[in-house]
C-alpha cells in the first residue's frame, strides 16, 4: 500500500503545543481513573466469587446426596499420586466411614484391587474435564458396601465426588437426584456464564479504554459505534462525540483513504492493513500509523460492521527509513569488502606461490652449491690426510698442505654461508625445529675452542676457555648449540686483529647455564650495538668493509637461543675495546619449543673397517662419485658405481652389495624412486642418502622412501665411512663411535 501524507489543517505550532500539553494532562487524569476503575472491578469480582462459593456450599449442604471434594496430590514431576479429602457435605458426614473424614487419603480407604484404576479414572477427569463414574467398595458406618462415585472437575486440582449406593431399590432416587443435580449444575453454569460475560465485558471495556492503540467500530452505514480514547486523540475529539458520525465528520483528511477500504471489508469480508501519515518528513513533524481493518460478524456469520485498529509507528517508520539507508551503506561496504577480500586472496595466493618458489629456489641453490663443495672438501681432506684411512702416510710439500688447508677452510666457510641462508629462511618461515637431548655445555665449549684453534693459529690469535667444574648440562639441540658457539667464535675471530685473544667461559647456575665469548677485537660502536642481532645488519659500508659475511650469523644465534627459551646480549665499551657476547640457556627448554627427533651422532672413522664389504655408489656427478669411491676403497671396501637409477638397479642385481650410497637429485628418476623400488622388491640392504638437499623435510622424505640414513653434502669422508660401518654392524672397530 502507498503512503498518504496529510497536513495538520493549518494549526499553528503554539496552538499545537497547548493541545499537546492539555492532552498529556488529560491522559494522566484518565489513566488514574482507569486504575481506580480496575481496582473497583477486581474487588467486585472477588466479592462475586466469594458469593458464588458460599451459594455452592449452601446448595451442597442442603443436598440429600453425599458430596465430597478431593484435592489431587502430585509428585515432583507433577504426576497425580493420590487424592485427599478437603470437604464433605452434611449428607456425606452423616453416612460416616473413613472416606468422609477430612484429610483422608483415597488410596487408604480403597481396597487394594481398586486403588490403581480409581486413581487413574479420577486423574483423567482432572485432565480432560469430562465426567466419569466409578463403583468402589467403601466402609459406611458399621458396614462395607459398594458405592458409585460420580467425579466432576471443580478446578485444576479439585475433584467433586457424588456418592450413591449401588442398589436397584434406590435407582429412582438416584435418577431424581441426578436430575436435580443436572438442573443445579445447569443453573450454576448459567449464572457463572452470566457472571463471566459481565466480567469479560468489563475487562474488554477496560482494555479498550486503556489500549495505546486507537480502536473504532463502524456499522454498515460507516458510522461510529464505539471509539476509544487513543483514537479520539488522533481526531482531536471526545470519544462520545464520534458515535453516530462518519469519517467525513471527524477526520475529513483521512476519509478519502479509509472509506474505500471500509466498504471493501463490508462487501468482501476481507482484512486489510494500511499505512498512513500526517506531516512532512523534511521538518521531522511527520507522524506515521498502521491501521488494520477487519469485519465484525454476528453469531450467524453476517457482517455487522467494520473494526479499525491503529498503532502509531512513527519511530518504527523512522527507524525503518534509517535502516534502509544503513542497508544501502552496508551493501556498498560489503561490495567494497568483497573486492578487498578478492584482492587480499589474490595477494595471498601470489605470496604463497612466491614463498613456494623461494623454497624451491633455495633448495636448488643449496643443491647446486653443496655438490661442488662436497667434492672440494672431500678431495682436500683426502689429499691432506695422504691416505690416512688406509694407513698409508704420504708426505706432502708444505706449500701443497697450506694450499689444501686454504681450500678446505674456505670451502667450510662457503658451507657455513649456505647453512646460514637456509637457516634464516627456515626461521622466517617458522620451520626451524629443535632436536633436544641432554648435553654438556662445558664439553661442547671445549670442542668449539679446539675446532676454532687452527683458524685462530693461522690468524695469530690466541683462543682459550675458562670452564667451571660444576655441572653444565642442559636439555638442548646439540647441533644448534654447536652452531651458536661456532658462529660467535667465528665472529670474534673475524673482528680480532693478529695478536688478540678470544676467551669462552662457561658458568653454571641453579636453573640456567651462562656462556660468555669475549674478544679483544674492534668492538662495537654505540649506534650499532642495539642492532647487532638484526638480520643483514653490518657495521661496515658495502664497498669499503674489511670483513666478509652476509650479516646473518648473529641473527641466527639470537633465534636459536630464543627457541631454547634463553637470551643473548652483546656488550662493548666502544670501538677498539673488544666485545662480549653472553648466552643464558635454561636447564630445560619451554614446553612451547618445537621439537624434532634427534638424529644419530656424527661418526668418525680412523681405520679401515669395511674390508670384505661391497658397496654400490649411485651419483650422476662424476666428482662426487669418485670421491665416495676413493674414501670407501681406503676403508677396505669393494666399490661399484652407477650414474643413474636404471644403471644402479642393474649393478645391484649383479653384485648384490652389502650397502648402497645414493644421491637424491638425478636426471630421469631420483634417489627416492631408487629406494622405493628396492624396498618394493624386498631388498633389505642398508641405503644411505648422500645429498645436497639438506632440510629436515628432505631427511623425513628420505626415511619415508626407505633410506636408512641421510647425510648432507659436503660430508667428511671419515663420517661417510663411519655411517656405513655402523649400518653394517662394525661400529665397535671405530674409535670414538657414539
């Protein structure tokens, strides 16, 4: 339906204000009168109810038939479990017997065989409101006789029982009594109905007059029959002045809208709703109403007239208009948000792709860099040892040994840079996990000093340790703690000039262990000191710096220490005053520390332990293949080589080796495929992965494919021999095997 806006008849604002004020005072007076009228009506109704109850008692007391009132007793679930006598008329009390005593339980006066059925019968009467009769054996005076109880509901829990002897001689009396009872009931029901009607009319009048909705009734000539005060306030007239008039007399501005609808209701018997208003929305004077028009029927179904019920919905209409505007704004915002979500999703997908490509790129870079470093370090180690694994010492020219030392040291530095790059990537991605065990920091510190000593000697720097004799054991990742100490000692050696000194101290405490690395080097300026652990942060200009590195080592140190639940800090009094790095590790890492399975300890071999064993080496890189072959041969093994998975399968079928060493990344089929095919063929020979894929996920994938061990290039020849020896059960011949 459309809205109809009607002016307020030219009434001035001041005049409207006076009318509004008078209306409010009138409303207060009318409300007070309504309350007083309702109180008087309630008192009258209470008195009428008492009079009705008194008449009922008087009638029953005068009756010649015994009449009892029983009250239902319920349990906690509202189920009826028994009945209790609360009133008996004179005829019942004269009859005598236990069942006429006030407070008597029905279950106590009935015979056991009749209790369940009688209680169920009376419960049905209370539930349904129907009348039922039940014959039972009861004690009356000095004898027990069969009595018929007629039950009728008097209230929710009140039951009326009329008692009659079951005897044909009393049939006529019972019929007469029943007739009189029916007449009395009919008369009582008629009186109750009349009283109820009067009460209902009074209540309806009260509701109508006090209703906040405007209500009017029209006859078939569309003249007012009744108008309540709320609707009269809408027209500005007294309610009584509407009776007999039409809409054109009382609300001429609304008549053109409402009269056609009133006629429709009369002719069609239909119900309609109409929204109408007065005033202008622009100056916030608009008032809105919702009118419901409905037919009023006679008892025979004829339409007697029309009812009109109006409710003011000004605030609701304003709220709806505001809600519609808000919905339009929300729709625009949702559209914008959807566009943002699409862009965010696209950006996230691009970032995921970029991250995946970065991981793949780092894996390729690691593989491509580690593969040549493996050959460089391996051959340099073999050349320096001069065949030490086979106990055939070959003297080396001092210049050649120095060259081999330089090659090995720089290859090791390159390997450390690769490890730092991969560790930094894992830390950024949150993929760095710890492989914890109980370790002795004192022993690890001594090993770190000994490992750094050759490099320190070559630079003319003194390296020493100051370690307490107390327990310095913690639960930590052995490899990562070694990496932290190695990074810090290497950093100290890098910035300490010839003739300087680097000291590592271990100080155990109650719940933690403190490690200090002090140097007498260049020191750290105050502007750089707060940032020394930042990623890629270095203290020298790129084109004039004297020291190499990517600026990742100290950042990785901090991340590893914090993963253990520890702290690391740097201290320096300035340029030229040296620096001190302090690490504090708790005895046990926090529960939130990401953990991984601890791998086997590295194994070093110093004697030929593979004599009489046959090993197949699979690698597409000739240098790596030759390096592994030489190391294994010097350990006493017979070696067969293959450059691809297909060639390896042929060689393995022919020679049936005791162990297999395989690269992972190879053209055609990779090492994973080789391991899976061998295990599928029920080949139980130990298989070692010797690969440049160095991540933890790569190790897990190798074990899942069927490899027994995973070694990362570059690897010491002695370690390779040691792992093979362990897998073949020869670890007892390897000095220092863990």
